[in-house]
């Protein structure tokens, strides 16, 4: 469906510079855009590329001007793009109903607007809310609760008693509620400590592909409202993650660690168990966190230190080759003077 530049600007509360009636038929990057497309630019380099391309209009957030393109000026171009993309690329909607190959327990409660795809298994006492979608090959364990507008992509597995809020998306291959890693040494053997808790996922959470979130040993593993978790993340038993956190790919959490709100964990970091990470703290990529982090603290490195200290260490290590050369030169000078380098 085409829109005028004026309609898009109105939706974004933006300002039109140029012909407000120009028709916008799609959205694309500057180098792939065609006539009728809208693109965006966050800086001068991007703007130059957009102006040189074929797009009819450019979404900008700076003091740019153009003699050849219609501009839509907004406060933040990237935020505006996030709001516009669903307009041009609406998500697929599956029809309500249950596929004939699905296996549904008679005690399960499924909203009539929900979609249950091929080869899904829904066990006893499960509840699935309005407009939720199981895309195919999903297994929902006994007593699990799924809210409204939940989307489980293919082969997502939900173990028993998991609680999932509204508007949660979980991508393919992820497992929610599997056993936590708990063993005790008993007479020379590792005896399994039964994991009898569950996982609670609050509203507006998104979890990437092939992640694993273990259920609590006794209580709950909790994912807070609005948190976004990337692919290949492991969250161990009884971890509690606060609201609106960002957890990037290949991060691992050991058990019983607690995160505050708006925490950012960069890729390939490891977080030890029983720690407390404060509100709005940040962990740099490939860090090993072994100690608590205060509110708004920033750490990086392996093991992780406060960022300023870690940067000094990195600088010092980079200077080691030069320092070794200087030491060898001094040793030669001492030997030349008849001394003996120790």
C-alpha cells in the first residue's frame, strides 16, 4: 500500500521538506533503493549516499537539505525506522485454528483466535492466549501458561509450568525450562539435584534462536519485562534478569545471579553465579564477570575490571614488547661497561 510523504511524516510527528504529496511505495537502504522508496540517513556519509541514490525521500534527524530529494526530518532517524518497518513489512499472520497433525490434550485451553501449527504437542492443563501462534514442531509441557500475542517459532520447546506473558517472541530452536545444572557428590558419585522450579517470562520479551533458559532449582528463573535476549545465550537456574535488559549473543549466566533493570551484557561474556549486577550497568564483550557490579558500573576484560582500570591494563600490555626491547638494550649497555646483568 503506498503512502504519501505527508502521511509518513504525520505518523512519525516529523517535518516535511519538499513535496509532501510524493508517493512512498517501499523502504530500503540507500544503495538498494528504487524510485518511490524511502531511505534514511544518520550522518553526512549516509546522507550523501542516500542523496546520490534512487530513493524518492530520505528520513533524517540532522540539519540536512536537498535540492533533489524530499526529506522527512525527525528527532531520531533510527527510532523512526524501527517504527516504520512494520508498516512496509508487516509480520506474517497465520490463520486461527489447530492443524490436524497437532496433538492437543483434552484439558488444554486454547483461545479460538490462536494458531497451532503442524506437529505441535500441547500437554495437559496448558493455557494459550488470544492470537498466540505456535508455528510448528512446538512442544508445550504440562501446566504451561502462554499469554496473548505470543509467537513461538518452529521447534521451540516449552517445559512444564513455564509462565510466558503477553507479546513474547521466542525464535527457532530455543528451549525454555530445561533442567538446571545441579549435582551433589554423594559417596563418589554425582547425584542429580532435582530441578523442580520453573521459568517466568514477563511481557514484551524477545528471545533469539537456540537459546537455553533453565528452570529454577526450587523457585523461578525470571526474565523481566521488555528484556531482549540474542541467539545462543544460556541462562542457568534461578537467574533473575530485570526489566529492559539487553543480552547479546553467546553470553552465559551461572546460577542465581541477579540483574537490575536496563543492564547491557555484550557478546561472549560469562557471568559467574550468585552475583548482583546493578541497574544500568554494562559488561563489555568477552568479559568474565567474577564480582558484583554497582548501579551504572561499566566493566570489561577477563577477569572483568572497571572500564578505566581495564583500559590502563590493556595499554600497559600493549607496551610490553617495547619495554622488553628497552630492557635488552640496557642489559647490553651494562655488559659493555663491564657489569653483569642479573
